[in-house]
C-alpha cells in the first residue's frame, strides 16, 4: 500500500517538516550556524547551510527588482506560486507568476518568445516545444550562470538532474537552456491486475503477451482491456520504437520523416487494432483526464501513460481500484523496450532584461530544498533530482501496492538517456509531424484507410510541411 | 445677387453649379471631423487586413525571423495551396458543413416560426425559450454537446443503452462526426433564422392571404403560393447571414472533434488555425485566410445581388 503522507513515513533521521522549515527560514535570515546537520536529500547539509548566510546576502542584491514569469497550470506551478512570497521576503524581489491552461500557455509563450520581447523574465519550457524554442535561440544559454560561482553556488548542484529529463533543455552543443521541474516516465498502469490473474495470465512483458491479455480479459466484468487518449504522437511512438521504427531518420541531425517505414506501418496497424477492439467507445476523443477516470472508476484496465497522469488511479479518494493498481514497466516489442520520458522545465527568455534575477528565482524554485519541501509537504511525485528520487523517504512514499515507482522512474530515465530514443520529440518541427501521426492513427483506427496507405499519406504530408520549415529532406 | 445670377446662368447653361466658399469650408470641416474616425478605422481594420495580404506573400515562420519580409517567392503559398490535399479536403468539408447547416437552419427556423406565429402569452413565452441556444456562449454550447456525445457521461447514451439500443460515439465515427457538428450548429443557430422569419411573417400583409383563402386555397397552397414567395427576401437575408457565419465555425470543431477523426471535420478556418498556431506557418496560414476572405466576399456579393433582384421584383 502506498504511504500517502511522505512526512509521516520518514524515519527519525530524515528531515522533519518543522526542522526543514526551520532550516530554510534560518538560511533566509542568515542565522544558521555552520555545522547544522541536515540529513535527507539535501545531503549532509553542512556545505549548503554553512554558505547560507553569504548566499542570503548575495540574494538581497536583487531587492526591489520585479520579475515576471508564466507557467501552465500544474500541481507544481500551483505549489510554487504559494511558496513565492517566501522567496520575495528572502530576496526583496517581487515575482509575478502567471498560471495558464496548458494549450493557452503554449500558444501565448510561442508568440511571446517569437518576438524576443522582455515581457517575461522566466518561462516554462514545455517539453514538445523545447526543440523549437531552444533551437530558435529564444531561451538564454544558462552555462554562464551555472559556471559563475557568484550566481550559482556549488551546492546547488547543477549535475543533480536526471539525464533523461535534462535532454530537452540542451542545445546541439550540449549547453543547458533550462532545468526540469517535472520528470515523467511512461509506465504501464494496470488498474485491475486481478482480472489478468483470473484469466490465468501474468502482467504482459512483450507485445505478444499484451495482445493475448487484451483478448482474454476484454469486457470481462464490464471492464475494457485497454484505454488511451487522443494524443497518439505520445501514446503510439513507444510501439513504433518497439517495432524498430522511428519518427525521423536520425534526429536531431537528419529530420527526414520515416512514417512510411515497414515498422511504422506495422506499429500503426498494431495500435489501431487495440483502439478498435479493446478500448471504451469513443476513445479517439478521450483526453488524459477521461483516460484516467476510466481506469479509476473501474471501466478500463491497462494504459501506458506517464506516471504523473495515472497516479490518481492509486488515490483511494478518487479511485475504486486504488488497493490493487499496479505500475510496471511497459511491455517490450520485437526490437526492444522504449518507454517515453517527458519533462518540463524553467528557462529565461532571451529578451529578458533581468536575467540574473530570473536565474536567482529559478535556482530557488528548483533547489534541492524547494523540491524536497514540495515532496514532503505536498506529495509532489515527479521530481527530477536523483538525490530526491534515491532518498529512502521518497522511495517509501512512492511505493504502491509493493512496487517502487522511484526505482522504475530512475530506470526509465536512464534508458532514455542512454538509448537517446526521445530525441525525436524535442526537435523544432515535431508539432507538425506529431499532427500527421495523430491524423494517420485516427484514419487507420476508423478504417478510413489501411495502415500502409495512411502512413504513406502521413509521410508525404510531413515532408511537404517540413519543406515549408526549410528542413533538408533526404531524397 | 451676383451669386444668385451666376447660379441661374449655370443652371440654364447645364454647367454644374460652382461651390460657394461656405460649401467648400463646410466640406473641409466635415472631412476634418471625420478624419480621426477614419484614421482609427484604417488602423484597426484595414492595416491588419493589408498586413494579412502582405504576409501571405512571404513564407513567414515564427521560428525563422528572416522569413518575415522574404518576398522571393510571392505566390509560393498560393501554389502550395493548390497542391495541398488537406486544404482541398477542408474546402469540401466546409462546403458540406455550410450547405447542411444553412439548409437545416432555414427549414427548421421557418417551421418553428410558422408554429409560433400567433400572439398569445403562451406562444410568446415559448418563443423566448427557443432563443436560449443562440444567446449561449459558443464554448458553452460546445461543452453541452461534448457531454451529450461522450458515451461515458451522456444521458442520451445511457438511455439508449438502457432500452437495448446502444449507440457508438458519433464524434469519433468518420460517418457521423460531421453530422454531430451539423446537429450542434443547427441547434445553436436555428433560433436566429426563426427570429428573422417570424418577424417577416408578422409583417406580411393580410390581403393576399385573405384573397387566397376566399378563392378556396388550402393551407398548403396558401403557404406555397403566397407566404413563401412573400418570405423569399427574408429567407435569402437569413441564409446569407448564416452562410457567412458558417464559414467561421470553430468552437464546436475545436471542442468536439479537433478536426477528426482524421480530417473528416477539418474545415478551412480550422486548418488555417492549425497551420498558424500549432506549426507557426503564419505565411501559409495567411494565404489560406486571404482565400477565405475572398470567398466570403464573393458569396456575400452574390447573395446581395440575388436579394437585390428579389427586392426589385417585389
């Protein structure tokens, strides 16, 4: 069973909420004596807190400055907004943080960034737009801030961000233009594993096993065997990789689309078959929320979405199946296992005139202390700092029905970093190609076209669109 | 006196009268008074329209600032449009959507107007309730229909399932998705045509109707040969308004189908939106929009001509 309250699950040696708050406040006023022990993911604390008075003094250099920023609505950004007054008190800065709905934010940010204006000093770097925004030079290179010890003390530990979630925030040279606040991994959520056990089967580990499980359990006890949502360019691509295909030939260097490859056609047919036969009626119009609700209400069994989305299935207040849901590694295809990794971060627009003050805010927002505090106080489940992910308290809190999701997350982060298979998603022209994938999958699933014809059409349209963006396409 | 004599001489000679200094001054003052309003109008409406047309001659892509004033291939976007299968499909979808929504709104609007063409308190109360869909914000209408069309939460689907006739999801069916949009749009806007036709019905003269009845015409004959011809100008105007508005269909498609499944419900302005705001191809999107503006002007001109002819005949 999941330990709902991370603070309560902590043992005596861990940072208690009161102790932690005390330390943070003390750091703010420069009253912490050197040598205060602070166990937990912030490390043994002495190095960090010994420098706290000096840092606090340095932070006051931005007193009186107002910075503006925007993020999309999310539990993280909501908590952050609540914490902002403490930052303002500590630094003397004023922070205007706007929160907008996800699509609204992305469209506004896209337009704002394209003007290279100074309206915002920090912005959310949205995963699927990161290639476009960073590739176009719309976010400042943060290396100079990171390397300057006056702006970034060593204990902030810029290396303490998992490699997979960091990928979208690096340019072609590997320079960082943002840091992630959310790292999410694509896992298989089995809402009712008992249905599979009753059918005399185990949780599927391969595509073949998955199809057998779906066929054996579909409509049993009124439960659909699978559920997904309409963003197929996220939900389908791990199948594409599993069959040996890719979205582009060799991203980010060669962006020739490969949507008509035999593997892509096979993956489209495979996924469309699942959509047609094993999903709830109307699944093609499902949003993420509808997908999760179908699982939480016991109407659908398996999904393969990010953990940050499917966590409510394990929440007893929201779910009828919280006591049995299983989060496991997705099944592997004939060519391997490629679970997706996504991340969102914070960066500084190139047009900002208050970059150093903005960096001060980002450093605070993504510091070990702030992240750990969100985890402890507010059950934040998707941090990207390995020091948090590996901490025993976090692992305890992230154990659901005997399965450790922190370990699962770290493993998938590592797979994505080493395999490099998520590079397709952060190229500047991904939105165009993603749209073609969505349309093609819908066309195949509704039998408007066979998979081969649909994917060939998607390929032709993707090439035409990429040529508009000046992308060089292989003959 | 001299001015009057000059005026008389000019009248007699057929030469246009020369403007007096007062008239010139008056004209100049009027122009000065109008200038601020004209300047605001130019800035608010004409300048963006001109910018739209200018942009359509460039490959403007937000991620590539150098494309902003690149006129090296001014007709490139328009040539791309001719080769673009998805654009062609969007025009066809737009045609189907406009045709069916306008026809159904006129038919239903006319039928309801005929039924409500009475002056009783009950009918007046019913008439008001019929107006509700039209005054709701379009997003609210879209959400209402999203609920009705989603099998998990739709009372319609629950009812049909309960009586043993479960129905598939209309908005994800390639056969019914466009019809789901048409039904919602007709529901939202038939009150508009109803209102216009009801007003026209109440303005009809009594004499032709009474004459037809005295001559022994049946109800249908009166409707077909007397009422309908008299209503034709109002029907044309209502149809024109709805036709132009149907080209602007957006919220229902955005909320209900996202243009899908595939491109079954992707109309032209939705396609322009996707190109501009999802892909950043503002130049290409502007070209689509310019074509749409041209088509709308042409349709308006055509219908206004038809209406004008009708009025002259009348």
